[in-house]
C-alpha cells in the first residue's frame, strides 16, 4: 500500500465517484494528491478522507485556459507531476445523446466536449511538463462502450464515440511519448455504482440484466474496483505497461 510514496498525483473528477475513490486510493498508496473538480463540496469531502495534505483546484476541464491555470498551480506548489488520472466525463443524455439518427447536434457536441476534448486539454497541459522531465504516467478513463457496441439499453452513440476516441488518443500518445519515458494507459469500466449510473441502478430492467451483462458478480462494480486498477497502472508494478486498455467490467467484454 505504499507504491506511490513520494509521487505527486493529479486526479480530475476527484469530487465524486471513480475520481474520488482513485484520489483516496492514491493517497493510501503514499502519493501527495492534487484534486481537480468543479464540485467544491465533493472535493472537500475527498480531502477529508485523505490522510495528509491535498491541493484542491476548481477548474472546468472543458476550458483549456482553466485547465492550464490549474496544472500550473500544481507545478508551482509541488514542482512537478508524476501521475495523472483523468477521470472527468459523463453521459450526454440530458443534451440529446442517443442513437445516431436521433442524437441531437447539441448532444453530440457537448458529449464529445465533456468526454474527449476535455481529455485532450488535461493531457496536453500535463505533457508540457512531463516531456521536459522525461518522466510521467497518465491514466485516462474510458468505458466498455468505447470497445464494444451497446444495445437498445446503451444506445448513446456520442458517448461511445467519445470513449472510443479516448482509447485511440491514448494509444497514439503511448506510442509517441514512450521515448520520453511517459506511459499512457486506459481504464475501461462497465456499470459502476456512481451518480452517473443512477438511471441504471434504479431500473428494474437493467438490474435484471446484470447476470448477463456483468456475469462475474451479477452486480454493479464499485468505484474502488477502478481505483485499484488505477493504483496498479500508476505504480512501478506496471513499469513495462503502456498503451494498454484495462477493462474493469465484471466480464462485460469477454463475450
């Protein structure tokens, strides 16, 4: 549980769900953690659960200037960043995401902006510093829907495109930045018990499908399941791993 001792880690989306669990796990592993989110109350809650000091950064990851200011504050405070977990993202249903023929133009644009463009902003800003140091580890959060098609219950095509884009983007970076000793990996979860999946958690229909969808447990995964995978990818236990897509999905993609 001390694999990240002495490391500086930045976690985006640290105010809730997977990001919160990952920030806590990184701290348990010995890292000094910078928290980034728009959810100030959530970040405060995360900070209270971290044993030690943490830097809390209010930033909008869909605005590059906001991201750049936050990253520079981490650098000014700690001198460098060793690890980034980029976990901000969400569903675009509220803007009209759905099957391609029904997906609204706004739904497409806002979902891509929230999930993929934001990932570019965070990675770009961090890499400015990691390249200079010739060292760093980046973990980007995708989804099983970036790997396999969804049926009628999961027909959000802008979301799937954004999560697939994260995988292609991350693998391209892994290839290019390997010469700089920078590792880039992806975690692709399935249904995890977070605020984002409330719709599924309260659907008797989806709950009835869990044995089929996630046969390992026939239940939702926990944010800590993803955090454990992130801790592995952030640590030297994975020093020979880059460009991989680690599924944390209870068996969703195995058949």
